[in-house]
C-alpha cells in the first residue's frame, strides 16, 4: 500500500472534484440549510497499530471496529472525516464518516474510486457531475402530488421516539448468500409469478427471501402488518436518467407492505412482486413532486423533521429498513495494493436495519449485514439458506 503522505496528497487533489465534502453547512436568506462551497477542508486522523492486519481479519460484524472509525460525530463542522489506520505490516484500513445530507452512498462510492485513481497517478474517469441546478429543477409553479408531509417528513415534536427500546441488546451479524443460491432463488420467484415477463432484480428476489426469514424468526402474529422501507436511487428513476456520476443525495424510499401471513405463507413470487411494485411507484413523477415540495418548504408554518432518522438502540419490529450497496463500485477500489479484502458498515444497533452489499469473497455473491435481537438472529440463521 502507498504511504499515508501519498494518500493524503491525493485526498487534497480529489476534493477539488468533490467540493461539497470540503464545504460547511450554512443557512440561506430563506432559512434553508445549504452547503457553502468554501473549501474549508475535511478532518483526517492517522493511527498506527502494532499488529499485522492479518491478525485482525475478518473485520466483519459482530467484531468491534469502532477504534478504526473517526471517534466523534457530534459537534463536528467537517462534513467528511477519514481515519487512516496503518498496521505494522503496512496494511491499511480506511474508516470514514460523511454527512448523509451531502452525498448518498452512490456518490461516496464514486469519491472513493476517484481518490484511488489519483493515488495511482491516473486521471479521474468519469468525472463527477456537479450541476445540481440542472437536474433538481422545480416546476413553475411547483406541483405537490404526494403526501410528503407524512411520508418523508413529520412535524417536529419533543416527544419520545415512537419506536420502543428493546430490553435485550441488539446484535449486528452478517450472512453471505452465494451466486448459486441467488440464481436458484430467482428461478423460484419467476416460476411462482408467471405474469412476470422478465426476471426481477437480484435485490428484489433476495429481499423477498430475507423478509420471509426475518418475519419467521420474529414469530409475529399472522394478522399483523409488516413493511419494509427500501432506499430508491433516483438516478435511474428520473427522466431523462440522471448520470450515475451525479454527486449529491438522490435517494427516496419505497414502502412495500404486507400482512405477516402473506409474507410467511405467500409465494416468493407474491412477496417479490409487492417489493417490485412499491419500488416502481417511486418514479420520475414522485421525485419531481418531492423536488417541488422542497421548493415550497420555506412556506410551511410547522417545523418538519425527516422520518428517515433512526434512533440508535430502537427497534423497528415488525418493520424493516433495507439499504442496497450492491451497485456501489467497491471492487474498483485499488490504491496500488490491489482491491479491498472487505468493505463493511460499522455496527449500527438499530433493530430491523439490513444492508445488502456485494461479497468481496465471491463474484455475484451478496453479504447481508443485519441488526436484530439475538434470539431472532439465531432463528434466522437456522433457516436462512432454505428455500422451503
């Protein structure tokens, strides 16, 4: 791996192409939060560990990795913090935290790849797309066609969180699904839903499977409702499609919802269709309505807060939140020492949170990192690889 000095030199250069990360939050004349592109820089921390990196692998949940991450996020002005953890063997672990209102995961993926290319002395290709005003254009006059007041936002209150805090600790674990298993699953979904003229995505099929198994492990009542909050990338939903190189946060949510008995006893095709149909509704029309909602937000009298904010330690049962990192460019990361041996989120103790990501061990495989109650983790793993 290159030295820290080489890494930091390339970091200075790459921030010229991703200026929002080196900016600061400010407020405009209408009281709206925005980003001042003032090149105020980021925060970099360097640590040195007296062991070899091989002695500490794998760095996957439930292993404690907080010491490899920037130690503080409260009261920090910097929108991006990076920690370079250098081991005695020369190996490197990069810990990172960035403000989600600035960039979504797709943008951070592009940032990582661009940084790695500069470290290796290559040009950034493709260049990031920075013109937000060209893409996020409200209509004149704005037209709000969906109830964003209650879907993405709610009135600010001083009440306690709506979700209960579990009495037992939350366990973060990881489960891997092979390419062979996923192909069998996709065939099963297609065979059980003959009305589909094309196969559903890997994410939709695997989410249907995981939703079934987590619901079974939770031992919920059959008549209860359960829903999944699914992150939807607007780059492929808007018309014309937004370049994948667009940097910003262009994510909204879909909410597939079924009764527990439908999830457990319905076919895989039925559950996958519910997911597919809910995601399909978050289309260009929906994103445009949300952009128009933002244009009129300064006129609202009430204070609003995002419904997506998760309280650490809370439980979402009987619901889930699922984020997909499956299209991020992690495998293209090469700072000069080859690709990464692992790429994982830190432990996030929010019961019901699942993150899907491409496996670093097998091409076409998927790792699922999940936060559940310990007793539910054990039940899930007993049946996680059964299609019965």
